[in-house]
DNA sequence: AATATTAAATCATTAATTTGATTTTTTCAA
DNA sequence: TTGAAAAAATCAAATTAATGATTTAATATT
């Protein structure tokens, strides 16, 4: 059936809960169950949702109005595709490291593409990239200036490579650089599948003040065909979790930054 | 499960339709069906929804961008719709001039974008362009190597300009070049709206063995703000019709080529 | 007017979301 | 600690929304 004016059963119920809350300052779960004839589970879910929207504060057995009327929107959500979710979290983390006025470097890759998407609504930043799809993603963003390295496009991967690309990269300076990679391990360091992409990545790295490798945990202790650089070339790493004690040791010993999106494990905490 | 930051299938499809529209000014229903692998019914429903949101205007067989916001003329849309067919014809004619092994240059613009689309299934050619959307269009084409000039992207027009772009263009050679323009007349010659685009166009022209200006008849005897080059710099012109006797005279006298997509009028035949 | 094309309307099917029942884990108060 | 209450997690049923196939009406084009 068509939703009348966009008011679904659930929305009506949650609106009712808010009315109750405004009337009495707080509500209990049993109260909601009785009043709206729903299960305990839905009552909880409604309160969770309202809390996520920043309207109320959960308490034991119910909820109360948020007295601090600062409407802070906290909307971090769960999704089906775990790896996608993790990449989005990694991208968000990386994007949060970007500040006004920054010159941000992005290589090609899924995670870096998501960083670009996250940067879309930043203001007064410049993004330097060799990925055509990243440039397209940022094309309608007013606050972001996009500089694309030229070069020959690798069909299907959207990456610009070759001497022409290199000649441009040699003429620019990058502030914070985020590099998408295919493998990371202590010994060869950071690696990738494609020789051409490795070369341009290496060059961009050399032009950047600070370079961070961004990757999900499946890339850890994996070695791809072509080496980009040893770990020591990097300012730090952005990933969801890093459970390898050896790598944690290495990162700590070399005073490199580690940005994690998931709650730290015992091993990680120890460092 | 909840999807709130996650983009639903339908939303993604409609966003894709908007991107298509921004790139090409219009879309057809079959185009949507092919591109997004959906039924005719959903394609229609999507367009209806987007129209309801005020973003686009439905036309017979598809939709086009709402241009009434920028130009208040009522009949403008019909004109534009007609022009589309002519631009496609012009693009097809230009594409037919391309041969195996050619190095083809394309500036930004609607007509040149359509040339790129027409070149998609050519084999063993190289396309050099400063337009990001043209590179994207050719990204999945096996027989076409794409070389993108780097540079700063002009947001919304997808064109790469500036010194970086120029430094790359200075290092390449173009065989047949097709230039999109905003105005053409005997006296200042070929002109365009944007200074930056004029400059990069001028440079590409200087690097090309043969350069053709491509335009529809509404550009004839129009003069835009920035001059690119006098007519004599061009090997020839590709358009739908050219009814100006003075320009016909001029073209004949200078032994330049004229490629028309519409049956020649008496005036044109006389030359 | 006749034909072909496009649009609208309808309905069955599929996909997605919401919900309630159940089980497991966590938290709180003694 | 331990038991009771609350919260979270899990799963299947129910509801709702989205889609595609089909039919019917409208519209361009000749």
C-alpha cells in the first residue's frame, strides 16, 4: 500500500513516543508496549532509533528527553556488506584527518574513492589524484578543487599512469596523501598488483609531506607483485583493525601513526 | 535491516540517471534500460519521480535537464531537443573521418562527448582529451587508448585547464583534432565562453596536424568572448548546415573542407 | 485515417523492511 | 559472587515497497 503522506505505522508510533516524552519527560518500555500495543523489541528499537537521531537519551528501562538541546546528529549505521562497511569507516576516518586548506593526494582504489566521496562536502581543500573516477565523483563539489594528473588511462581501473602522469606529479606538491594498496607486510612493505600503478604511487609518495596507507585488514601480511615503498616511508596507517603483534611492534618502534576504526583489541591496546 | 546511509538500488539508479543527464543533457528510456538493466516501467517511474522533484523535464521517449532555471525562454527546450539529433549526426560524421591508427584529439563539449561515444567501438585508435567525462565514457572500450591531459578540473564542465594541462599538451602530438566551440564567424574566427578553455584549445590546436571545428548551425556568425583561432588555422569544419554565403565563399577560397550532415542547400551546392 | 511509438494502468512477483517471539548476553543491586 | 531485570542478538513471520510483464490508452508520424 502507498504511504499516505509518508507517515508509516512506525513513524506514527515514534511520534507518539516523542509526545509522551514531551508530556512527562520520560517513558518506560512497558508504558510504550501498553500504549502502542507493540512488542518489547519494537519499543526498544524505537528508542534506539530516536536516540540515534539525537532527540532522546536512553535510560535503563526506558528513555528521557535530551536536556542539552544541542541537536548533534550522530548517524553511523550498520550495513550488510561488512567489507564495504569497513572501507567506509576507514574512508571516514581518513577524511576526518583532512583540514581546511589541505592539499590531499589520492591514488586509485575503492577505499580512496570512498575517501573522495567523504570529502565531497569539505570546504576549501584541493584533491590531487590520478584516478579519473575520483575526479568525476568530485566534479559537482563546490568546496573541492580537483587536480588530475594526466597520462594514459588504464582501461577499467580508471588510473592514469605513464611518463606523462609522472611529469605532472613532478611539478606538484601534496600535503596529506592517502594511498590505496593491495598488500602490506613488514618485509617488502607496501605492494600492489600493477607495475604502472606502483610507479606512479611511488612518485606521488615522494612528492607528499605526509603519506598514509589506507587498507582493510584483509591486506595485512599480504604481498603483491610490485613493491611501492617500505613501511618507514609512511607517516602512518589507516585501517579497521591490526592484529599482527609484529607489525604493531614495528609501527611503535618507528613512531608511526596508527588510526583504527574498530575498538582496539588487547594486543593493540598494549601499544 | 536498516539502510540509512546506505544508498538503495533505486536511489543509486536515479543518481546515475542524473549523472547521465548532466553529461549529455538528455537521456532516453532505452538508454536507461540498457545502462541500469531495469525494465521500461522502472525507467519511466524513475523519470517521473525525478521530474516530481523538479530536477528534470520529461520528453517523448526520455527526459532532459531543466534549463528553464537558467534561461527563461519557453521554446528553448524544444530547440535543444532538436539540436540533440543534429549534434548526434555531426558526431557520427566526425567519427566516420577517423581511421585505424589515428591519434584523435577532443576538447570538451557536448558534441565532442558524442564523438567519443561514437568512437567507442573503433579499434586501434588513441584519443587525447582534456575532458574527464570523455575519458570516463571511453573507459571500458578495449580498442581505444585514452590519454588525458592533467590539470585543474573546472567543476561542472569536466574540463582540465591551466598550466599543468598545458605542460602535458606540449609533449604530445595529435593527428586529427575535433574542437567543440561556442561561436564561429569570419572575422574573429572561432570563439568560446571560457578563457581557460580557449587557451588549452589553442594549444591543442597548435599540436595537431589537422584540426576540425565541430558545431551546430546555431553557432554560426556568433561571437563568444574569447578567441581561439582564425578560421585559416583549421583544416575544415563539421556541421549540420551552413547557409551563410559569405562563410561559404571564405571556406572555398581558402580551400578548407566542409562536412555537412544535412542535404546541401542550393547555396551550399554552388560551392 | 492508419500505423507505429510512447505513455499509462494494472497486476503478479520479487525484494526489502518491519515486527514479534525466542534465546543469549549484559547489567544492576544485593 | 549470584539472581533478577534489562538489553542485545537472532530468526521467522508479516507487512510494505519496488519491480517487471502485460494490457490498454494516448500521441506522433506518415
